C-alpha cells in the first residue's frame, strides 16, 4: 500500500507543478464564480460607449485605460439589479469598488461588444 502511495505522489507532485507553471504563463484563471465570469467575458469584448457615458467619463475624469484596467476588473456585478437573462444582450450593473462603492456602471454585453450605457458617481 505504501509503495502505491509513493508512486502516486511521485507522479502527482511534478504533474501539479507543471500544470501550475503552464497555466500561470498563459494568464489563465480558474475562477468560475458568476461575477468573475461576467467580468472576464466583458473584458474580451470590444467596448463602445453611449454619448451619455462618454460625457460622464469626462466629468469624472476617468480614462478608458482606467476603466479597463482598474474599475471593471475590480468591480462587482449587482445581479439583483441586473437583467442577465435579457436577449440578445444581457444588461448588468457593476459597482466599484466592491465594498463602499463610488461608481455604478450600467452596460450591456452582446456577442461582439460591450456597450456602456451610464456611469453614476455615488458619492
């Protein structure tokens, strides 16, 4: 029995290390929580902005880079107020930061693009 366990561990440990390093290099993530999946899918889409959203970004001095690199990845989807079942483009409410939010973003996520509709400063 100990011999079988030893062979099992000899294969398991190097296998786990190899998989860990391969997945780390590709920048993949293994989070399957709904919030993380919606945000990851959103970040792969082409972004388009309504005129209202552009105006609110300018007023709040938020750049597109800041939106893509900071606000969206660190935000939280409010599924209670979102319409995730809407066809053909589900609509979501994202709040940023997750605790004690400063911003609320309303957007729709279609197959090819994410259209940002409104941006509200909460404080």
